[in-house]
């Protein structure tokens, strides 16, 4: 059902309406507000700024329509196949991949996978412990990792020098090894440290001794001493089946990822060693809009809004505007 729209016949939003009986300009504003705010707030903002009344349901319909067109466009691009030639533009590109949960009506909590891609020049050091990342390209997908990775490849296959930073998920590293074997691969240092701390909490009961031990292992990790850390873990006297089992898991995790844990070398080449940018991206690209109190999305609907969010956050809103003009 088409929502009630109250606009003056001379108002700019009333000019040459076609699809949805709304002008392209109005549809653009509705899409922008709808991907930024819940639809009720988007309706209120539109009334406040433009003096027109468009019901929340109509804003929702328009957003889902164009978010769906963005998805269709991406799938058509992937279906065409063929890899663009890789070019060495002298830039190093970071690629980070992670997942976060959103609540759906059909399958309850489901993982929204997100990638963030940016060139090294976009990394600006604000102080010793904080960086600012400028323009980035985002990719979001709610579904299996094969479809997600196809979308990511669309943005990576023309880049010659790529630095991947990720946690220990096997499917991520398997894909990287297969598709980008010449890339630089870095296991996120803070995930590596987190696993170490979790095991130490089980194995070393004295808090002071535990903290000293963790500090010493972090020193070795940051100085290309992963073999020393593995040996120290093996030599630590532990008790209990859970601690023994966890130690074996930790040793395997470190052993498999040895070549991705040369943190001193990475830092000597001014490379990042943490995946903070992708974790921040989950908050401001996905969670701020799609993980609000009481929200339960359809699987199709959350993907459509994610597509609009990605277009806006990737500085690619011009594509949405052109799509609206073409459809109107």
C-alpha cells in the first residue's frame, strides 16, 4: 500500500513523479534517511527538514527496493565472470574480514559478514595508540561465505599488493591462500593475545604470576618469538583436563599461524598488526542501524539495507542516485 504523501504541487519533491509516485529527488532523500535511521525517525526528519509528510512504511518500501537493486547489480557483475588485470599502482591495500550477528525473523541470530578495504595512505596516526582510517570500501553479506567472498573478490582482483589481517578462521585463510598466495598475511595480534590470556586464566591461578607470564609472552610475540612462546606454553606446569585440552588447542592455533605472526617484521615495515578497523566498521556500518533494541529483520530486508549502508559508507552514494534516476 502506497503511503500518504502531503506535498505542495509547487514543491521540488512533487516534480515529475514516476515510480512509487515519488520524484527521484524524494526517493534519494528517503533512501539516505532510511539507511541512517529507523523509518519512523526518517519520516520525522523528512517532515522537519523538508516540510513533507511521508509515512515510515513508504520510506521502508523505497529503501528495500533500491537495496534490492544494488544486490541484483552486484550478482550480475559477479555472474559476468572474468578477472580484471591486476595493476601495480604503488599502493598497499589492507583487507580485513570479520563477522557479527544480527537478529532475523526466519533464522533468529545470523552472521552478517563484513569486509573493509582501504589503501595504506588512508591510515593516519593520531597518536601512539590510535589511528584514523579514511576512505574505505565495505562489503556486507548475510549468508554463506562463498557468496560473500565473491563480492570481496570483485573489489580486490585488480589490486597487486594486498595485506590481509584477520583472526584464525580457517575458511578465511584457506581462501586467501588459494586466491591471493602472494599477499601479506597477518594474524590479528590482539586475537592472538586474547587466546593466550584465556588459556593463562585456566593454567596459572596466581594473578600476579599470570600477569607477569602473559607480559613476557607478549614481548616474545612482538619480537618474532612465536617459537619461544610455544615452547614456554609447553613447559608450563598445568593441572586439570580442561587446561590440558586448551593448551593443545592454543599450541595448534599458534603453530598453524606461525608465518602470520612475525609482528616485529610487520612493524618494521610500518604495517598494522591489529584488526581494529574492521571491528569499528561493524559498529558504525552494521550495528548502529541494524542492531537496535527490538529490531528483527527479514533476511532479504537486512541485506537490502546493508547494501545501502555500504554504498553510503564507501562514498559510493552516486551509484544509488544514478540507479534511482534510471528507475524513475
